[in-house]
C-alpha cells in the first residue's frame, strides 16, 4: 500500500510541476507581448492599428459579398438550373433535398434556418427532390431528407437522414452544426472529436462513423415513419 501511495504522490508532484511550467510559459509569453507593445514607438503602433483596421475592412467586405450572393438566409431554389448557378458562385454550399410530405424535412428546415444566419460563410439552400429528378439521379439521392455538402462546386459529402445526428428526431442544432463542421463546409469552432450528442446519455452509442458512403433504399425512400 505504501508503494502505491508513493507512486500517487510522485504522479501528483509531476502533474503539479507540469501545470506550473505551463503557467510559467503563458506568463512569459504575455510579458513578452506587453514588453513588445511598451517598446513600440508611435509609428509602429499606428502601423499596427492600420493593419487591424484593414483586416476589419476586408472582413466586412467579405461579409457584404456573401450577403449579396444570398448567404445568411435559408432559401428555396425553384429548379435544377438554379442549383448549378448558386453552387457556381459560392465556395461552401449546403443543399437540402426535401419532399413536402416528409415530416423529417420540416425538422431539418428548422435547424438549417438557424445555421444559415449563424454561418454566413456558407450558402444554405433547399430543393424539392420531386422537381429535380436529374440531380437526384446524378447525386444518387435516394433517402429524404438528404443534405448535399458542396465545396468549390463539387459534392464532397452527404448527410443522409438522421443517422449521423444521433439517430433521433430530437437532435440539436449544435449536432447538425458539428456534422457540417466535420465536412469542413462551415467554419466550426467546436471540437470535431466530440459529437455534441455523445455526452447525452439519452442517445447512448447510436453514433455511426462518418465513413458511411452507402445510401440505402429506393429512389425517394424516406427516413420518416409518417409518410
């Protein structure tokens, strides 16, 4: 028992030492930054200020450009032809292939409306699957709802039904945001290694890995029970 206690003490000391070292590094870094600012003359400070203002101006310009291209809101597009035009002019696009009679499409709509406002770097669209047979055939969309995740004009990934979202109708907007982050189709600031639903016992281990590429079912098969 004494040996066990000793090793616990040693471990504790090692940990404490590491924490102290980390704190020291952070402190030294901050001191260096403060010192750097203190030593700057007026010209250098002015230059720094101008660089910050320029970055801010560019960021604002980029935001305006996105908004002018229809980012910032979740929109329905009327036809397949519109799809190609919309995808061509934006780097990141999320397109929801839906059907009016599928209840789960309404659940998806609710979350996408929120995310479109939050992630204006990405264009969020919806397209009626029954009015776009060519696209559904070409993109092999067989289950509704399906999200096509498009980067630089190429479809990189799909969210098929709710399988990747904890296998539940009650998934959170954060869960869908995480899934889109995994596909790098939005700027995601959370931890990709930790799906939001894994910490909720209710969903257990229903998470399936993202390497699932097979799409089951016939054309316009629905994930919904109430069709």
